[in-house]
C-alpha cells in the first residue's frame, strides 16, 4: 500500500488576474443592462462590473464561465463532491481499474488521514501519542484491505467485485467542471468548520489560490 497526501490541480488556464474571464462575463452581463458602450479595453470596467454583479446577488451571469479542477482525495470525500448537481464529473473507476497491475504499482493507494486529523475540530487537540496510535490502526486496516483485495483478484474475482473490500480512504481522482457561480457555492459550503476535515484539506488551499488568480470572483468568501 501507499499513503498519499490529498491534493488538487487546476486544469483550466486562468489569465493574469482572471482578466479574460471577467471580460467574458462582462460582455454577456451587459446585455441585460444594454450598457455595452461602457466596456473598456483595459479590463477595469470588467472588474467593476463583475464585482457589482456579486454585490447585487446577480450571480447568474457567472454561469457563463467555467473552471475545471482535478481533486485527488479519498472516496468518502469524493461522494460529497459529486452531490453538487450543477457540475460535470469524471472519476477514477474501481469497476475498471485493476490495482494489481504494474501500471498502478501493484498496490492500492490511500489518502493519508493525518492532515484530516489536524483539521478535525474534535481531534486536533489530542496528544501526539494518541494520534500516532489512531494512525497506526488506520494503516493496519488499509494494509489488510489491500491484502484481501489482491487475494480476491488472484482467486479470479473481477475488479468490480474485489472493490467491495476497499475502504473510504482509497485514493480517487475526480475532475470537476462547474461554472463560477457554482464554485462560489461550493467553497461557501466546503470550507466551513462543519465541512469534513479531509474536504477542507483541499478546498481551503484551492480557494486561497483562486483568490489570487481570480480575486474579483472569490475574494469575498471568508474561511472561518
């Protein structure tokens, strides 16, 4: 088995300060107000216009621009991500992937739980010895699951049958494409304190990166 850190990769190319994206939204949004004559080539009008849309709650215009992100998370977290209905998904399938093959390193990959523990409001204050003991139990459980999975394949089970013994910690890659309005909703829900800690492990740094790349669209979303 291999223990991996959760992560993400932004797949959509984002222009400097998101200017191209803002101008696209502005061109569409100004149709509502018939104010196309106020568009400026330097993009300053786009910044002001999109900020105005967000402040007024007129976020439907943000649906005209999309972003794709690939998450590397455990399957439990992936089940929460796909609940966001206004999005398109592509996910690594345990029905078809055979982890006993060389291309997968002949092993099952799991998402490490230690960072999730540090973000768990009820566990973050546990002493180091207790946390180490919990992680040890987790590792042993993951190794046992991998052994049973491999043995089932060896005996002739197909991957879609053998996967029944794989736990929620099994690593999966999930690509999400959604419009910016839905991404704003996504971050408001998935960075909150009550969100799953291993969800916050990837959503908080992703939001912080998008605040730098697309400040007008995301800068007002606070992480508490």
